[in-house]
């Protein structure tokens, strides 16, 4: 990356940081049943019929291969108290299984013990765009977390929670 590209990348990151996004953790199991996961704020609903969502994943992340390997992943929309979990899954290296409690559910998806909501997805399509892959998942199951707990959001390089009153407005 040359100096002008680095400066442009930094400027783009600052501008994109002015857009409020939700925060998700995407989890998948590899062929040996090991947990892989990453924090992603680039998550979007695509279609209601069929039910499709997308998440963008850096091609260089350790979890990228695991997300493709079995073609199944869970997208956890985090609650406002889960900033530490978001930061841990965003860090490079480390054992994902030790970040927080989780289990494999009856449908074979790795699900965190706590979340605001979770979508269980089967990989429908993958598109490469620059240094990221756009993974389109067909939603196979939805689960809402505890009522009264607001979501975790990302803005200006910071994570913070919205309270339930702000979400009801």
C-alpha cells in the first residue's frame, strides 16, 4: 500500500465511522468442530422472500475459511452489555472458544450464550469485492434475546449501547 492509498484508506475509515451501525459477531465451526468468529458491523438484510442477509468479511481474517468450510454460520446481533465480547472477537489471534460462553445448538450452529438476536444462516452466495468477501446467507432460524436490552452500536470508532427507550422511539 503506498502513502496516498494509506491516507485515502484512513480518510475513508474516518468518514465511514460517521455512519452508525449495529455490531454483530459471526460464528462458525471448522471441520474439527473448533469455534471461529469475528466482529462485523457490515451486516445488512437483503431480502424477506427468500430470507437473505449479508455480512462482509475481510479475506485475510482467520475465520473467513471456516465460514466457507461448512457453509453455515450464525450472526449474533449484540446487546449493549457486550462491548468486551465485540472487542475480543475483533482482535487478531487468541482462542475464540474462551471469549464467552457458547454451545452448539440442536441444528449444529455455534451460538453465544447471550445476544440481542441471532440469525442462523446457510451460505447462499459469496462475492469478492476488494479486500472483503460479501457472504449472503439464507436465514434458516431466528431467535430474539432478552426483552428490555438495547443493542450495541458502533460510531466514530467507539462501541456503546442504546437503551430500550431510544429503541422504542
